C-alpha cells in the first residue's frame, strides 16, 4: 500500500511539472524542498518540546503524542510555502530553454521532487503515534532484526534522511551533529513505537538519571555466557540489542527513571517503556572527545538484571509509584545490559524521543572489580506486594541537588545493604534542543 502511495506522489509531481512548470521553476522548487527539509530536521525538536511542556495537562493533552510529527510537518510546509511563494513571484516571466529540454527536464525534476515530498510524508507518519504497521512495518515486534529493517519501495524516507546527511555536512553541521545524536534516525523512530500502547515521549524531560560515579561498567563473564546461551536458544528474538556476533563488550548501564516522570495519563508517562525505547549512543574510542559531534552508533539493551546473576529479557517494563517508589524514593535504578561493539565507548543515554543524558567520563569504569554490586529488579505484577506487606526501603545516600537516590529493591522483605559505590544522581544535561547536522549516509541505500 505504501509503495502505491509513494509512486502516486512521484508520478503526480512529474505530471504537474510537465504540464504547468518550467525547468527553472522546477529546479528552484527542488532547492526549496531540500532547504525546507533541513529546517524541519533541525528545529522540530525545539518546537515539539514547547508543545509538550505547554500541553501536558487539560484539553491539549492529546497533542503531546503528535508533537514531534506535527512540528516536523509544520516546519516543512511553512518553509516550503513561504519560499515557493517568493519563487513564483520572481519567475513570473517564463524562461524557455527549448522544446526538448523542457519536455525532458520537467518530468525528471518532478520525479526528484516527488521523492523528497513522499520521503517527508513517510517521516511524518513514522513520528506519529500510529500502529507499528503504518506507514510500513520496519521491525517485527516478535523478532526484531536491527541489521535488516524493512524499507519502503522506493526507499524515499531513507533518501531524505541520507540527503540531509550530505547537505548538512561541513559548515552546516553546527555544534551538535545530527548523526552523533541520532545515528540511523529511522531505526530510532520505528523502534520507539513498536508497542502502540506505550508513550512515544515523556512530559518530563529529562526523565532519566545516571549515578555520578559509576554509571557504566564491564559485565562479569558469567553474564556474557548467559547472553550467549539465551541467544543460542532463540530467547532474544524480542530483544533489540541481541548481539549479531561475538565482537562486543557486554556492559552494564545503571539508568534511573525519575518518579516525577510517572504520570497517570499513559500518553505522557515514562513509567511504562520498552527496551527498544532505551539506547546508548556509542562512539569510536579514538574519536569520542566530543559526544555531540561526529558520528555515533545506536546500541540497544539486551535485557536487564533481575538479580546480580540473572538476566530478564522481557521487552516491556512497567513502573508503579506504589511498588517502585515507596517512601522517599525519587528514582528507580535498573541495571541494563548492552552489547557494545568492540572499539566503541558509550557517550550518551537516550530514552524515548525527547530525553538525552550525557554520560560523565569518570562514570564509565573500565575495571569490573571496581563496579558496584548489581541491583536487583523484578517486574512487579498486579498481585505482588500487598498493602500489608510493603517493600523494604534503604537509607538514601546524598545526591547531586540534594535529591534522594535509591537502588532497585529486591523482591523479598530483607533490606539490602547500601551500595557505597553507587553515588547520587548525575547532573544531567537536557540535550533535546535543536540538533542540526549530519544523518548517516547509510540511509541512502
């Protein structure tokens, strides 16, 4: 179905340019479309954040899931319309290059314009809160294949994102590179919406926190052996981060979900999320001096730790204030496992579509012996922990900003020993402002 729509748009643009356009005006229209695409990519996150912050309550709440999609489309349409109006006024006098050049050039340029317009449309639909099969199925929820995603035919959305990578290279890259913050943008967007019952964004940003002193460390060898066993048994089919080969370092990343990000309205709550909505952005060890420039690589979780030696691969996590944030607990920390490719190092953590936190260099441990004790986390069930048997609490260590910090609690009623190495909350940096720059040229193919 999507292929038919794309082809109709391409043919329609070609016919319109052939019947009513000129080569000069068609070429100018393509330049305008490219520029409008750059504006949409560069500023849709800023506009979306404004909408989310102003619409997270009341009658405007229904706008929040659509914030990024509508912002992207609105910026493209407004920019295109304004500039196209100017071009029409400037080209009132027809410039005729001859019968044959006009007859051949107009439809050819119309086809190129059709590719851009249909690509923008597919990206808009991908950002929208639609079921996973619309506009097309890029990933199967039951068997996620990161390295072989489904694509539209023609691959117009890949063309547009790849074109943005080429055009925004060099002097257009800015201080924050798009390819560093959004490597393989289409994969990020489609994996973020695998489950239509889970929110695409959170109304509170940043909704995640990292420990200041020990956020990422090498996993013990027994966990790597367990990952290999689960993979060989086919139990990682729903895991977005299952390793493609043995050339990786298994890392533990302790990531906290803020209690204030849990909302009663599921459209904006960070309390329910899938593993595919969480990702590390990793960079080559040699070129990782600046986390916001250059090119990054997405790394998704293999699973998370139920106990220090047991991996849980359930693709959806549901946090509840009553069960997971008892007493004065403000942050629920969970230890996630990531198969980081050899030669790469994590630089940022991203959550859903509007949360980015940079990992402090001193919070990445290279020696597993220095790592804190792994936290215990079990997915709560409806009948778990009745009111007359509340979960145990621990004394909160001092954290940045005088905010209390707690490790994940175990299922039992015993109070686990406080972890001396798990220091408080990291000073997070909200990087969800406009990110202009590159997109990976791999999207072209």
